[in-house]
C-alpha cells in the first residue's frame, strides 16, 4: 500500500522485470502492503478511481526493479570534519551524516545497498532507524569495520596510533582474534563480515587457516562474508574457505574462476571508483604514478569479468561510493552498469540484471528483491527514458518519475539541501 494505506497501482509503460527476459507491456502492477500482489491484467473488482487506490501513470515510461548498489560506504570519511568542533568527529555525528547520505542514495532510485565496512556501527544504527520508519532510506545490509592484518590493506595508521574506533579497519592478530572480532560484530547486529586483504593483491595478507576460521564463525552465526581481494592467491583461498563473494578479483586465474563457479561464489568487481579516479585529474591521491597502476588493474579486472561471465560466475554491480570524498552520494550508483556494457561486453539487459537480480545476493534478499513478480517485495522505479537504449539513463536521477521502496512512494523532492550535499562530498577528503 502507499504511505496513506491505499492500494498502489502502477499502470502502463514498458516492464523490465529484472529477470533478463524481454521487456513487455505493463498493464497493471498492483502493490498491497510492502509486496507486489499482481503484475498483468487489472484484477477484477479493482476500481482505479476508488478512494483507496493510488495510481502512478507510467504511460510512455519504463518500469523496473529498484536499483541495488552492492558496494556503498555510507559512513566512510575522515573523522575530522571542517567546521565541526575540534579533533576527531564523534560516532554520533558520523551516524547523522550516514543518515543524510542514505536519503540521497534512495532518491537516486537505489532502494537497497550493501555496505562493506564503515565507521563505528553507524550503518547499523541508520539501518535500524530506517526500518523503524524514522526517515526514508534504502534497505541496508551492512558489515562493521573491515578486518585487517599487520601490513595488509586497511592498516594505514602509524604503529604508535594503533587502530582507533574511527578507523576503517579493525587490526586482528591471528585466527583467535579474528573469530573474537566476528563475534563482537555479530553482537552489534551486522549483516556480514568484510575483510581487506592486501590493497593491490601483491601478496596474500590473510593465511588460509585465518580465512577458514572467519568464514566458519560468520556462517555459524548466520552472517555472510566477503573479502577485498585483488590477487589470485587470496581469491582462491577465500573461495576455498567458503566466502560468499569476492570484491575486485583483478588477477583471478582461470583456475580461480573455475573454483568460484563450482562453489557458487559471486564476483563484485567495483570498477566505478577506480575508473573515475583514472578520468579525474589527481585520481585517488594515494600513491605516485597512480593512474597507470589503476589502468592496469581495471584492464585486468575487465578480462577477469569476461572470463567469469563465460563460466557462469554471478557478477554483482557496486560503485564504491563513499570511499572517495568527491564521489558524492546519489551520483554514481549505476555507472557500473555502463562500464559492464562498454568494458566487459555485457548487453544492457545483462547489466541491468547485475544491478538488480544478481545484487540481491549482496543484500541478503536473493529471491525477494531485484525482480518484479507477484509476492516479491515492492521496490520499483519508473524511468522517463529507456535504459536498454541508453544504459547511462540509470545514472541520472532526473530520469526518475517515481521510486517505490517497500511499497511506499518516495518523496523525490525531499532530502538534504545543496549546501549539505556539497558538504558530504568534501567531508571525506
């Protein structure tokens, strides 16, 4: 039902249901509660002019599942914010900023996000606030701080500082500490565990027994687990350990991909942030000679995705929004679909499936969101332009005429002011 308790009907338009099937005429999509009741002919007895019916006219438009971004860092950002007190910002301030970011994401047509790591437990708090109806936002499926090891990815603070709570990672020494951290994060109600191996895959940072211990404990507590892995060794070891998806996988070999296909391990390449950094003067600003390094990694990753796709490995689509200060929320969430088409060679329909049905895995709702069918959760967007003719229309919120999340139309005119959106873009720099 709509927010006022009425039955919601989306009438007319072209239906792209997220399954990969051909587009078809949308006669009447009916929502009751937070689920799709029917798609097809108008149900008998339904009066579209009735007092308890709200109609969205999609004539001449395109109706499809809400977008899912499988890689968004809602609470990332340097803890020292310009003009906000002195020293390190607080967990409370981080949580408020995370809430603002989440609203910008939803109004870009992204109805679900997977958050592979953040500051404190801000993402958990915002997830709970959205679920409680305190404000609008996407469905959030989140990890806590990234698990890391000495000298691995995420271990960036000077040794005399350690890893304070505002850091993006939690430094762990050995399997016992890693299992203890999984339990601590589970106690704080995260949805999955995220590890960061070596930044660029030049060595395997986590030992095989550590990966196995983490995956076993996470799954025992009904949590998923994922790993930032650019190198072949860590990709193979994490797959063997039972990780649910691999993030990046730049240098995966055919043998690694065969193992992933056999195990059902998904691949989340995340091109967007790196390709934007290549295109942007200054890049990430992480290291000298950065752009040639990033270019080599993205070319290798595109080749990995092509080989993975041929083997039936499920490709997920994620932007890494929030990892870089100038990647403002609400702006780049669907650029990965364009990259999948232009650089990996997927069809526009395959790129849409990656951004909807496939990504449901990364938000713990496989079979519940990402496709439009009777009985599914009612996350729907209506577009004024055809994404199959031009995949880039998914990136521009101006093409959205309606967003429905959990059965309720979203106020596309609300949200943060331009000044605040500018602030969110510079806060993480």
